[in-house]
C-alpha cells in the first residue's frame, strides 16, 4: 500500500463498493434514529440530533489520531504515502469537527438555553478545529511538499495532547456537557433502540471517511506523480 500506483488502483476498485455500503448504513442509521427510536423521556424529540452529533464528535477525534499516527510514520520512516494520507485526512476531519460543533450548539440551545458556553468539552473541541485548520494552513504555506509533510506531521503529533482533554474533560472539570452514555457498555445509559442507531451512524461515518480519503489521496497522487511514467500510462490508457 506504500506504492502510489498500487494504492491508486486499489482505492479505485473499492470506491464504488464503499459508496454503496456507506449509503446503506447511512439510511439504516438515520431511519433507526429519526423514525424508529422512541422520544427521550426528558428531551423529547429534540434529542435526535445526537444521531449526527455524537458520531461526528467521535470521528473528529478518530481522524486526528489517524493523522498523528501518519505523522509518526512520516518522521520515522519518511513514507510519502503517509504524508499524503495525513494531509488528505485533514479536510475531512475538519468537516466532522465543524459538524460536531454546529449540531452541539443546536442541541445546546433547547437544553442549556444558549448556543455556546466556554465549557471544557466545547472549548477543547473548538481547539481541535483550529488544529485541523492549522495543519491545512501550514501545509499550504510551504512550497516544498516534503518539507511541508514533516512540518504538519510534527503539528499533528503535538496536537494529540488535546484528544484526551476532549475525552476526559467532562470528568476532570465541572461541565454542562453530559458524561459518557455509550461507552459504558456494562451498563449503558441508553436503551438499544437509541444506541444501536448511533453505532450504525458511527460506522457509516467511518466508511465515509475511508471513501473521502481514497478520493482525496487519488487526486493528490495524480498531482504529485504527474510526471511519473505510471500516470502517463494511465492518461494514455
């Protein structure tokens, strides 16, 4: 998978399958959450935004951990594909982080009476968005993309300190944000009719991440390898 032409062809074969699988899981997850799940006994129908908010928040942290892992590979083994995966993941991660912040604000208005408070969870998630934007800005500011790849690798690794802060912020500080509900598998705070659709949506979002990542990596490969023989053969075929 470290070979650009091999990865390009491998991703191309999987794109149609991933698109179909993503569509199925998305439809099932949304139907389960918006139609089949019962209203919450306290929040009524307004709680249904969590079927988008919670998976988006999970993905915002998951994608950043993928980027940091790629950053370690870039610095240790200097793999070109790791650089490309890192920078190609950043726009997708930023989008999920923005989605988590927006849906959280929409949920917070009826629950807390305001769209935004400088709560530890909300503030650390906002910092995560700035980290994503910082990676994109730093990469675009450096013309030599190999140098840019190493620079954003360092930033991604340093920014990892924010991930445990996001996760444990509701336990470490007084927070308006509710504590963990789904990660307590031995005694979850939600019935299966509620948490199963959330898990299905989380899986759908992960498939979407792979789908979007493959598309962005293929485009970046074509740009970086535009003078390579395999790209010329691809264009001619």
